[in-house]
């Protein structure tokens, strides 16, 4: 609820604060049990910062995160550690997130040790089970991260996240570093695991086709804000926000009945250290009106849970 993450910009010899980067600037959304909510946007739009703030890997500047009714943002470190069993994260680059000096067995065992789960033999058994669940075998347990392909490493990253039986998994660009041919295998695995274990996903990506494949609902982010949020089908067949329309016009549509003209956005994304007033998209929007330059559009329901922040709708 109203999540913000601001970073001070320091400069000069005395390291004085000379500005603020508004990486996440008043973001609100909910993820329903068992669903996949996709967050999509260009790099630097704040989607990863949002995902990490939800987990409190980053302390949000303002706002509140609730998990099953509990305020994650006001837990002390000990309570937070307990809650981490329920909330796990998978990172984009499995190579960077796996300790190169540990073999797979010890990488997968570690979360169990941290949370004090099981005896040594129970933990080993669980490691072997989980390797199989993600499509690897006991043969892989004694091997090291560099001995695996990118796709296999991401399977290990996923296995590690699932070791403690989490309820929510934040997936931060989990297939972006993989070859296209491997991406769909990992996405299918994630979907199978979701069904098997009743997982809830917050799925972060910049690739609209990937998000479409896996999500139930999708939020589109621009400059630290969610500008549109809707059921996947509603968003992809009828995007309301001019930014979403431009983003979607650039991806091939599998439905031949939907013909879209390619919308080319003018200019670059403005700096989050100096975002435009009013609607932050107004410097690039072809529908811009006077009001857009000074007044920030509120996030409102345009009907059937299709939320949009744009003056074209109902203001
Ligand atoms: Fe464009 Fe105005 Fe809508 Fe912003 S509020 S997207 S500038 S029409
Ligand atoms: Mg990112």
C-alpha cells in the first residue's frame, strides 16, 4: 500500500544530498492467493525495487506491505526471518546468486539450516526430492554451479527458493538471462510447480510475451508507478493507458483479429531523479492534455477491475 522507495543522490566533496531518485513512487497492488501477478516495464521503472521491497530485502521509504494480513514492514528482524520461510525470491542471474564454492547439495541445504528444519539426513533427503521436482537428479547433487548450463542453474535457483515450502515466490526476471529456447521450459516448470505446491507468484519481467505467458493479472510500470493493472486478457486485448498501448504495439500479437498500429514513443524515459510533474508520461504521450502537465492522474477502476492512471478515463 502506497509503497515508496527513494534514494538520496549525494554529490560534492562532502557527500551532501543533492537530489532524490524516486525508484518506486506510490505503488499499491495486491496479489491473490494462488495467482500470478506480472509486473512489467522497461529497465529502471522500479519493478525489481518493488519486488525486493515486498520481501523487505530493501527497506521501503514509505508505505506498508501486508502478507496474509501481517504488516511485513513493521516486523523486527527475528519475526522477519521467520516470515522469510513463506516468502522467497528467485533472481535473474542464477550464476551470480549461487555460491560458486558450494556444491548443489549444500546450496539447497542452506535454507533448511538457516530455518532450523530437519535432521541432517532429512535435509539430504529433501535436497534429492527437490532436485527431482525441478527436473534434475541425484547425480547433480555433488556438482558445482559452473558445471551447469544457464537453464539448469535457474532450476537450482528455483529449487533453493522452494526448499522451505514458501507460499509466495517473487520471481525477478527469472528467464531474462536464458536463451529463448530454454525460457519456455523454465516457464512451464514454474507453472507446474505453482499447481503442485499452490504457490503464489509475483512475476517481474520486461518482456511482454513472457509476462503474458505466465500471468493471471498484469501491472504495467512506468517511472516508479503502476500506470495500468488488469486481467491479462483485458490488458493485452484492450490496453487503456497510452504507455501500455505503445508497449504492446511493439510485440507481435498471436491473435490475427487484433490489428495494432505500431506506436513509436518519442524521446527517452525521463530521469527518475527529475520526473515530470503531473502525469509522468506526459512528455511522451500523444494524447497529452493541459491537465496532464500539472495534475497527477489517480489510479482508478475503469470497470471490472481494470485499473488505469490516466486523465483520459473519467476525470
Ligand atoms: Fe497521456 Fe495525459 Fe493520460 Fe498521462 S494522463 S497518459 S499524459 S493522456
Ligand atoms: Mg530489474
